[in-house]
């Protein structure tokens, strides 16, 4: 009774039904797409300057020629450290610094440079002079990369360009500013069983007031198996060093981990 037309309608309906089952909905199509990679966090210049130590990687003049004087040797790699409003040079001979302000979001306005006046051999003296002359006036700053390996480019008005690579400061790594402490380092090796530990130092606590005068009695000598980061003892020298002390909370039932980072030598005397 349906006739020829009835037979034609049924397959069409079945075909439409099949299409409906085989064609995913918009929600299904979206779910089937691979998740988009999260965009890397955009770093702000001001906080990034403070969060990293900036190691010099390359330097060129306006003609694109390498500024060789900025690379005095493999043992003296120049770098920059930023504190609130203050910039310091690391890796040179003298201590060089200057005040700075971040203006227009991407420019460093530098104040007059200041430096200690130690006599230095020519490669280091030349490096001090070259970095001191660069750190003046207004520098254009450009930040690139991500938080794992940021890069900083500083460009002077005369065409000189310095490129730096950032490594996290101890404050960034340990999540806080740390506390100031003083340790006296003995030239004697650590007592057993620590005497075979690479980097172990024999130390004791020292105390100074705000005027830099000694107070209290020195602590007992003890082994510091991990040593002091960035500090290399001088043979035959008994030194008092200023350090930053960082404490990492312990896991349940354990002891907190203490880490020391070198700041400066306060006293040094030769031990026969």
C-alpha cells in the first residue's frame, strides 16, 4: 500500500539518521581537539630585574664588533645584580654600583656610578672601566625568554648593546630574603667523617652589632658539609665572612635545611 514512494522515503530517513550519529556535535568536536599549550607567563621588567642575577653573554659596539675588554677571562665573568633602586656589578675587580630608576616601562635611568679604588691588573682594570662607562645615562632595556631562562638586553644611546642571561637569585630560589649571619672559616680541614666531603668547611658563628663591632663569644667549631655557596677559601687564610642564611622547611618529622650564600669577606688573617 505504500507504493514506490514509501520505499524511497525509508532509506532517506535511515541515511539522515546515520549522518546524525556519525557527525559529532560542537561539544564533542571541541573535546576531541588537543588541549592548547598554556601561554608562557609574561614577565614584568621591574620584578624580573630583582629576581635574577644577570650574567654577561655578549657585548657589541655600534659597528657590531665585540667589546673584548668586557671579557677579562673565564674566571671573571661580569654580571649585574639589582636591588631596590640600586645596581651592582659582579665579577670585576672593584665594586661598581649606581642608583637606577625604571622609566617609561622599558628604560633604566642610571645615577652617577661609584666604585672602590683598588689597583687591578690590566684585564680587570679594563673591564671595570668598560662596564663603568656603559652604565651611565639612560639604557633601553628589553626582556625576552621565559622565567626558566630569561634574557636581558641593554642598549646605550651610542649603539653599544650588552646581552645577559638570568639565573635565579638565592632569594628567588629559597622564596624569601634570608637573614644576615657571620661565619669564621678555618683553613683546617673538616674533622672525620666530613673530611672526605667535597666542599666541607670548618666554621664557627661570629657576631657583630650594627656598627660592625664584635659582640659575644665565637661559637664552637663545626663542620659545614655543603660549604658556602659562591665562596672559595683561600689557602692559609682564616677568614670571617658575611653570609645570607636561608632555611628550607623540613618534611614531616625532619630537620629544616640551612643553606649559606657568600656575601663578603669581613676579616682575613694568615695562619702559619
